[in-house]
């Protein structure tokens, strides 16, 4: 079926608005055709990607080309973290030639008019869609948060396409933009008592493995679950599976006072107990960890509340000799922490803040063999990405492991 276009979309395709919008619409038309979309929807924001670790030279040249053609984002557009910490790559030992490519990407997206948040938690740095908004977000953990926690609508927008959505201000209406594709199909009952933040990570990992690409609805999660805890649940589920939308009965907006199954019976239903969670938690520590040399947290990026909690845990402590502790967070959150005195406490303990960065999409400029994290998503990716052993545990245990 042909895609229905309005006058503005036809004009963009003809090139009436310039070469960059024409190219953007041509690319989006291909996506529309591939997924059988009948029309486009306007988007209120875009979360794109500009990290060299995934985009490589081809992505860099693509963004530079759109910038050179005068391309401009016509809706608020943020982007994922960069592949080096932009303000301290040199002092932390990142390779200069690699950093230079990342800096070219930074220049290209600046010219394209993106808002330079460099974070996988755009919802913590000013990009907050409303319930029911159509957005085009790329980062899988942010996609999960937008769909599930906010009730906005987005697919996992491929990195190279997100910038097209930003320039054209629209995206083909297909998959999760359509009501009928947001229905839960499998059910997970959590019967594990009080849940810690680490439990939300672990449940997310289990959820991704169980649901795959299906849409799960969960019971047994309290409506006191925090934004950070739901952030971890979604990020972990998107890393061990391809969950882009989950519902929690009585908690998330599309399952708060309505049936997420829309009257259908779940295709599959499971119940996970405390024992199931303990086994899954244990399995996230790799088989041969040595002594923990380096703690890495902030996947997804730490919020100000998490930085404050960490400061309380390390107040008056120091890192042991030859140990490192890195925290990933947005620039804005780092600056907030500075104003609040939180940063001084962290620095005093020897903790490094890597604002704007992410270890999964960066080179690892260290030779440490065993790392520890409190993040299910880091636990999913780091052992294979960086060939390290990994210990998975609570933030309290992360602190205990490397401080005195
Ligand atoms: Fe963010 Fe990187 Fe984790 S982009 S969600 S810190 S893998």
C-alpha cells in the first residue's frame, strides 16, 4: 500500500525545503515502505546517537554530509553519550585519534542544531515527553522508559534514521506508534517480597530473556517503585532481550487503570520467586572473577539522587590503593552535584565522574581484569565488549569492595 503524504511531506520530498530534508524524507520513506506504514506521525522530540563507537566513519560522514547540506533539527533533539568523556578524555588516557573522530561528530551535531545533553537519560535532562506523545528515540533504555514509564510512543529508532526524523520532524506510523501493537501478550508475576534497586536490574535481565520481543505485563511491583528503579528494569530488559515496552499493573500509565491485555489471555505466564531472582543475580557474575580492581556504575546514567546516595555511602572513606571507581552521568547532573557539595564528597573519596560518556560504547583505557557494577545492562555487555570478568552487586557492595 502506498504511503499517504500530506502537502508538507510532499514538498519536503520534492526538495522545496532544501536538500537535507529531501534526503531525510527519502530515507524515512524507505522505512515506511519496509514496515508497511500508511502514513507519518509528527514527533515532539528525537533522541539520536552520535557516538563514534557505534557510528564509525560511515556514521560520521553521514552526519557531516547532512550538516554540510544545511540540515537542521526541527524538533528538540538530544543524543546518547559520547564514546569518550568529552571533558577529560586526555587525562583518563583515551586515544587522541579516536577522540578526534568523536569531536568531529560533536561538531556535526552542533551544526545540525541538536541539544548537547550526551546522555541516555534524556528524561533526566529536560527532554520529557507527555503521555501519548509520539517521539523518535534511539537508545534502547530510553525507548523503554518513554514507552513504559511515561506512556509516550516510540520504536527503537535506528541511529542513522533518528537524525532524519529530527530534520523531517516525523516518523512512519508503524509498530509501537499504533494502539493495537501496544497490547501485552505475556504475564510475569513477581512474588519476591520487598525489592531492592539491584532486584529491578535482575528482574529486567530475566524479563528480556523471557519476553524477547514480546510485550510483557508484570504484577507484584509496588507503585512506590522509583523512576531510577524502573529505568534499570527497562534498560536491563532491553539489553538481555528486545523489550521496548513493558506494563506494570497498577503502576505504569497504560496498565494503571486499564487491562494491558485488552481482554485477551496471556500467551504465557510465569511467576518468579526470591529464589529465582537470587539465581539470576548470581549468574550475572562471570565464572572466574579475580580481585575487584575497578567499579563502574551509571548505566543508564546516574541521576542526582543516585549521586547523593553514593556520596552518603563513601563519605569519610577512600579508595584502596590501585582501585578505581567511575560514575557515568550527564554534564547537567554533575554540575548539579557540584552546586550541592555532592561532587566534593565523591572526589574526596577518589571517585571519578565521567560525564557524557558510556563504557559500553567506548574503548576501555585500562588493563584491569575484574570490574564490578550495580547495573544489569553493564553486566550484560561489558564482559563481551571489553573481555573482562565482572562481579554484579548492589551499590553498597560496590563501595565496600574498593574502599577502606
Ligand atoms: Fe547508557 Fe551506555 Fe548504559 S548508553 S544505558 S550507559 S550502555
